[in-house]
């Protein structure tokens, strides 16, 4: 009986750890996607400035 209880507690602990790991992976994926989007926006602005198509920037000055 005692061995079964110990095994059940170990199994519950393993399941909880797996759930925590899955949550952490999801947050990491979201952070990665947001970072890529920000970098793409910055690259687009940089390319537009280098190519000379920055009429809006000139007009605001």
C-alpha cells in the first residue's frame, strides 16, 4: 500500500513538471515570434531609408 502511494505521488510530480515545461515552451515560442516581427519591421524601415524612399521622413523635418 505504502509503495503504491509513493509511486502515485512520484507520478503526480512528473505530470506537474511536464505541464510546467509545456507552459515555458509556449512562452518562449511567443517571445521568439514577437522578436522576429520586430526585427522584420526594423529591417523594412532600414531598407526604405537606404533606398531613398523616405519622403515622409523628409516632409516631417
